[in-house]
């Protein structure tokens, strides 16, 4: 009897030993966003976009994230409405929807209910937006939980719809009702080789304004 009971444990140990012998260094990643979303047919378009833009790879290389997702119909309509928008950059839209902190529904509900909570997104890490425009605000209000821009004028607020799935402390996938429009890229900064020229210009401006 004891022998039979111990058998599964021995098999598990054997399996673990084999597995660790085969994977030399890094531990297996806690999640794969592509695989996670594949379980939800409503997010197929988003899942394809995440892969084709390389944002999925970026997500998989990190830990402790919240990905805000919208259903196929919502994201398809958003893309269509931006068809003629020359500033439209789907990578930036996706990066704006990845928060660098894992929020389960309980976490969202325990956020400050008076003031917004600002959270960094992957877009902020690209350094292409002005100041902290790549952050998002979370509003935890009695009427619902809202996600919106920290700078007014680019996007409306989106409303929390559902907590889709999560891998605790690693990644949380939260559905919102609409796509958030990221702020435009910051004006191009002059290359370092132009610094002297800028300083000259600065002196000239100071002189002429003095
Ligand atoms: C995640 O899953 C996708 C689809 O199975 C695969 O192509 C990709 O290589 C996986 N990424 C990682 C980091 O394992
Ligand atoms: C999501 O998909 C299910 C079936 O897979 C469907 O019943 C449901 O209405 C869909 N929800 C949305 C918001 O599209
Ligand atoms: C985009 O431009 C095409 C051609 O001018 C036009 O047919 C179409 O309706 C426009 N789409 C949008 C969403 O404005
Ligand atoms: C979109 O923005 C990213 C920076 O976030 C940039 O690397 C990429 O080239 C842009 N794509 C297009 C089509 O402009
Ligand atoms: C909300 O922000 C204001 C202004 O910064 C501050 O005085 C107040 O204490 C904050 N309230 C809470 C509950 O955090
Ligand atoms: C988002 O909602 C908050 C709280 O109601 C509000 O203060 C803020 O102005 C809204 N933002 C936008 C862009 O509508
Ligand atoms: C959604 O949040 C509720 C309340 O915290 C929790 O019981 C449930 O397990 C969560 N579901 C997912 C998929 O995270």
C-alpha cells in the first residue's frame, strides 16, 4: 500500500529532476501573455496585435503588470476610426495599456477613493512622450473604476468591465470598455551635436531679450 501511495511522488521527483536537467539557467517565466489571452476568444484581435507589434514579447520579459484589454469589436472599431489618422501608432496604443504594477480587482477597489492613483505604463518607458504623459490615472469611485489620461485632451476615461484572469503578483488582465488614446510623441529633442548651437542660440535670445 505504502509503495503504491509513494509512486506518484517518486514520478513527480523524477519529472522535476529531468526538467531541471534540461533547463540550465533561468527559471520558467511566470506567464505568457499570448497563451493567457488565447483562452479568451473575445480578445483575439488584441492578442494578434500584441504579437505582431512585439509588445507581447516586451510584456513577457517583465513581471508585475496589469494589461488593460478590450474586446475584438471595440478594438476593430477603434482601428477603423483611426484609419486616416497619420499619428496613429498601434504599438503606442498597446504600450499605453500595460501598467507596470499588478492590480487584481481587490487591489483596484482598495485604491484611494478621493484622489486618482497615477501608474506608469510601458509607453512611459519608451521615453517618447512628454514628461509623465505616459502614466495613467486610476479612479476608484462609488460609481465604478475608471482608467484615464493624466493629461487632459487626448483620451476619455475608460470604465472597468471585468477581471479576466491573473497570475497572482505577476500579471492581471483587466477588461475595459474602450480603447485609451495615448498622448502624441514629444517634439523631437535636438541631438547632442547641436548642444553648442542651442547654447549660442540661448545667449543670443537672452541678449536680444535683455
Ligand atoms: C509565448 O507563447 C507563444 C505562443 O505559444 C510563443 O510563440 C512564444 O514563443 C511564447 N513566449 C515565451 C517567452 O515563451
Ligand atoms: C465574449 O465571448 C462570449 C462567447 O465566447 C460571448 O458570449 C460574450 O458575449 C462575449 N462578450 C463580449 C463583451 O463580447
Ligand atoms: C478615410 O479616407 C477614405 C478615403 O478618403 C474614406 O473613404 C474613409 O471614409 C475615411 N475613413 C474615416 C474613418 O474617416
Ligand atoms: C510607433 O512608435 C514607436 C515608439 O513607441 C516607434 O518605435 C515606431 O517606429 C512607431 N511606428 C510608426 C509606424 O511610426
Ligand atoms: C487628496 O489630495 C489632496 C491634495 O493633494 C490632499 O490634501 C488630500 O489629503 C488627499 N486625500 C486623500 C484621501 O488622499
Ligand atoms: C476621468 O474621471 C475623473 C473622475 O471623475 C475626472 O476627474 C477626469 O476629468 C476624467 N477624465 C477625462 C479625460 O474625462
Ligand atoms: C475577480 O475578482 C474577484 C473579487 O476579488 C475574485 O473573487 C475573482 O477570483 C477574480 N477573478 C479573476 C479571474 O481574477
